[in-house]
C-alpha cells in the first residue's frame, strides 16, 4: 500500500471530525468543504483517504 502524505492524512482527519459533528447523510460537498476549510480537491482527497482509496474519484 502506498504511504499517504501527512497533508492527505490531515485532510482526512478534518473530514472525519466534520462528519462526526453533523448529520453526514444530508451534508453537501460544499458544506463539508466550508466546515473543514478545505478546497474541493482537499475535501475529496480526505474522503478518499477515509475510505481507504489511494486516488480521488
């Protein structure tokens, strides 16, 4: 398995924290981005890392 960068791990942590604080089923990507203060790419990357994928999309 490819080692993830510290930044990717941090983005995943921010996404995880934001999802624990809200009801994730109704949260849009835009709201998640705002909550985490991350770009669209960083948010998607954080989600991918949380799901255990090495890439985005």
